[in-house]
C-alpha cells in the first residue's frame, strides 16, 4: 500500500471517530429535546453540528484513499 493511502485511511478513521462522537451527542440531545426534558433547549443541539461536517470530511477522505489506491494499482500494472 502507498503511504498516501495509509495516511488517508488514518485520517478517515480519526475523522470518523470524532464524527460518530459528535453525531451521538446530537442524537442524544435531540432525544432529550423531544422527550421534553426541561433542561434541554434548542441551543443544546449546537455542539453536535460539527459531526455533520466531519462526516462529510471523512467520506471525502475515504474516497480520496480509494482513488489513491486505484492510481497506485494502475502505476504498478504499467511496470
């Protein structure tokens, strides 16, 4: 495997982990908000929104890793 492919996989894993944590917080807060918890306000959802952005970044890194892997395979096949 190419170093760039491995590096992109690590980035994907790290961003995926943080995205899962943030989205989990978002889902839990949304649950509390819908169940009528008096201490939960709409502003309580704000810390979870970066998870959506991180999900799309992780998806982009995954696609970049797959493209790097395909490119490396084409380069090796030419040799």
